[in-house]
């Protein structure tokens, strides 16, 4: 078997990973995976009376809640005290994010855990994949560096720019924490990803999570459009044939 080439310098490898994330973001912004119709509020309706907003907050509970479980396992695989401390802070952040979303939904009279108990499968697939990763560099490149990086840029930044009042819970309580989490992912990759073999594996995870995030984003946009059009996202989730009945104008 031929010998592997030496690993790339850390900065060069991180630049490769950034390009994977940037390419996915470009695809998302192009509209290929759907448009964020939830940003349009034609009749100035309050958030709690807009089913697409309720749906998106319900959907948003899933990653925050699941990350508290993931990180509690991943922190045991770290051997750097500073990184353990930072990941410990992130566990608190994710639990806080879960609580503020759940509390907001309860205030609106909506069921907060409907898509935790039975997920939207295109949305949950990336998390199932990340949960299989046992090396910290593989997990944190997918969850923090790629996943949170894309979520911040493709969903939360538009929320903050176009409708911060409606999405106050995200803009005030969740969005400020995301850059720190992305930084944790970058620093864990830099520390642990020091061999060619592991770089190859981490690169594969980054590409897979970027692809799965785009698929999940597309599903979220379609289901939100359906909710806005008066359909039940849960019913569509449970009926494959029903998924095809999402109105064309709503899904575009």
C-alpha cells in the first residue's frame, strides 16, 4: 500500500473546510433549495398567528435539544481543559436555547416538542449522521464548523436582517452564541486533526453534513411554505403522497 502524503498545514486544511461551507451557502442563497417565505409577512400578522413561524420554532427545538445530548458525550472524548471548558459552556448554551424556544411556543399555545417526538426526517438526518462520529474532530467539524456556520448564515442572519421582532427569541437569545460555537469547531479541528488519514475523514464528514444540511433546509422551506398555505406540516410528514401536494406557488 503506498504511503499517504503528509497532512496539509492547519491553515490550509481549515481553508478547504471553509470553502466546503461557502459552496453550500452559495447553493442555499441561489434558491436551489427553496426560498425563505417565512420572512414575508404581507398582512403584518402577529407571529403567534402565523403557522409558518410556529412551525419553524417547533422545528428549531430539535437541533438545540439534541445538541445537549451529543455534546454531553463528546466532551468525554476531549483531553484539553480549555476546550472542555468551552464545550461545557456550549452545553449550557444549547440547553438555554432549547428552553427559550420551548417557553416561547408554550406562550403562544403551541406544542413545543411535536417535531422532537416525531422529526421531519430530512431535517434530522444530518444529526443522525453526526451522532455516529466518535472522533472529536469529525463531530465538531460537522456540528459546529459546518452545521452551525450554515444555520447562522442561511437562517438566523436573514431573520435578524428582515424581521428581528418576529424572531426575537433567535436574534436575542440564540444568534449571539453561534460564532463562539463555530470557533470551538475550528479550534478542535486544528488541535486534533493532525494526520492525513484524519484530515481525509474530516473532509468527508464536512462534505456530507453540508449536503445533508442543504437537503434539510430545503425540506424546512417546503414545510414552512405548506404551513403558510394552511396545510399541516405534521400531516405532510406522515403522508408521502401528501408531500407532493404542497402548492407549487407556496413551495417556490
